[in-house]
């Protein structure tokens, strides 16, 4: 097979890149090790920045997002028994939409197939070759047969555990930055009406908690836990007792309970791999960087990467210039490090660290009080949250 761009991974980055290239008349083939049903059933959070909403809408894949997504103009910080609203729209003129990542994937898959785009699901033995040259190619197996794609470029959008990042040339000179956090999130999906119209980020001595909404009948709730803990250790009664203890305050607000139909524990890390390009191989999304979910930046960073990479590929095919592509890593990393900083700050601000001294805990609470009291500090937080710059 021959294609201008071979894309490894049918996650948000890979599928959106394929669709944006299609709209510019650039061909691509997407390879994915999982089935279509698997990727569309992988339930993940989805807080979409204004810029991400705009990209999806301009690409023609935002109709269902606008109809079914929950547009939020603010969120609440809860600490010290009180809730404090951060007015995102009032402070920045921008808002966010809560729309799960797997729904974004469904929209992108449908759009690619409607445009007769090529997505090969359930491939195996994917390997990248000659990516340091102008004639890279990818080998793999599909339906039991060995196959090959010759391309001008390869885009590695296959996540943290994919094959693309290890295939980057000059591994000895690459720099990986990583921080593993000493806690994880216990997440549940609940059949109930929403407990809050907006997200609630709660800081408590027992640990962080988050209230989110998936639909008018489904809540998504999280609480800080030991990443080595086991789901089986947590009965429904124990989960509700912990959430009530961390979330309820002095104003009479109560968390709504319901039938828990999904439980899971996720670890947390910050990770950046540089550079994000070498030869004709470019990394995008989780293949190049991971953020803790506290800052709600993962999907938005993937979209940001893809937007920059698309501009570079369009410049190459229209004007035979690699000038934009050569600065892809530098341009993308400016946004990535800002988002990493914000996500790290939110994580540090809202979670309970077992080794924190009494002094450090008081400083954490004072920082939250300063944000609640200062329009300038609240604006800075809001600008980072909505991706205003």
C-alpha cells in the first residue's frame, strides 16, 4: 500500500489527524491494534477546551458534541467545608464542554468511514522502518497476512505504550521527563441524576474527590486512593461513605447516590518525551506526553499537537516546504509544558500527600484561600483551565 501519511493509532490524535488531512486533500492510512468496538467502549473523561470544540466543529465532527455535550461556564473548588465557584466564562469569555473521549472517537470513526478513509483495526506486529530517511515504511499483519505501507511521513499516535516512541532514531540522545505520583484515582460510573450542574474539585484531609457528569442519568465520580489498591477492596457502601466524607460541606448540599455500574483505579504520572520528531517520524498525543487528569488537558493536548502537525504537512504538500514541520516539536512543546505545569499545580493543590508536613498542608490551604479571594489568581486559573492562551 501507498499513502502520503501512515498513522499509527486510532485514538483521538490519530483519527483527528487523518480527518484534518483528508479535508486538505492529503491521504492517510490509520493502523490500530484494537477493534473498533474496543476503542469506542473505552470510557474516559472528556473536558473539552474552547479551542478543541472549535477544531472539532470546523472539521465537521462537532454536531453531536454540541447537542449532547454539557456546556459548562464554570466549576467549583470545595475546601474547608465551603464551595467557591470559578466563573470561567466571566473571567475569560470562554467555556468548556463535558463530552466523553469515547464519544469523540465514535464521531471521528464515523466521519472517517463516511469519507471512505482507511482505518485498519486489529492489526498486529506493527513495526516502523527507515523513519530517518525520506522513504519510511510500516510493516504489520492484518487478517493473518503480512502487509506494508510506504509513506512520506509516519505519525506516531499510539499512546504511551505504543511502538512509535521506541522507534524514534537516536534514542541515546533523547530526553524523557517523568514524575510518578504516590496516589491514583478510584473512578466510578453511577446511574443517577447529576449532583451538581458543574464539576466540583474537592480538597479534603482524607484526599481529593471530583464530581463530574456524563449525561442527565449518569454521574462520573472520583476519589484519591492508593494506586496499588484493589477494586474488590471497596464495597459500594464503603465508596459512598468515603465520597460523602470528602464532598459534603456546611451549606446542606448532598451527593446523590445511585447504582454503581463501573469501578476502576488509574495511576497518575506526568511525562514528556523530547524531541517529538526525528526524520520523517512525528509523535502526537499520549505517545509523546502524559498529564495527570486533574488539569483536564490530555485530550486537548492531543488536539493541539494534531493542529500543529496538520499545518506543517499542509505546508509541505502545498509549497514543498518543511519549514513548519521542522519546528513542530518546538511549537508543540511550548503548549505542552504550560499544560504540564498547570496539571502539576492542580494536582499538588488538591491532593493529600502522605509525607506533607503540617506547614505544607497549611500552605496548600492558604493557596486555595488566595485563589478564592483574588480575582487575579482566579483568572489565571481559569485561563489555564479553558486553554485561553
